């Protein structure tokens, strides 16, 4: 593969990631509404720990586990921020 073909593949993956990030955020908003109805807090540290452990167990590289955790921390932080905005900050 030449550099242009590789970049095209990266672009295709970026398009997929964008779609997946937004789908995930939409699901997080649904959970936020349920939490609001039940009076539950937005932040669930145990759930986040389970996500990180699961992602590390599935990680086959080349990204290191710490990098995977940082990426998911950011995704989760943005989902939580969106939940708080949309549910008026539980």
C-alpha cells in the first residue's frame, strides 16, 4: 500500500469512529434520562472501572493498555458532560 491508500483507509476508519462515538453518546443520553428518573447520579465510578478493565482485557495492541484507558476516559468524560448538560446536572 502507498501512503495515499493508507490515508484513505484511515479516513474510512475515522468516519466509522465518528459514527460510533455519536451512537455511543446517544445511548449515554438514554441512560442519563433513566438515571434522572430514578434519582441516580451521572457519575458511576464502578461502571467506569469495569469498562476500563474490559477494554484492557480485549486490547491486542499496538496501543498500550494505558493509552486505551486514556482514550476511553476521554470518551466517557464527554458522554458524562453531555448527560449532565441534557439532564440539568444531577
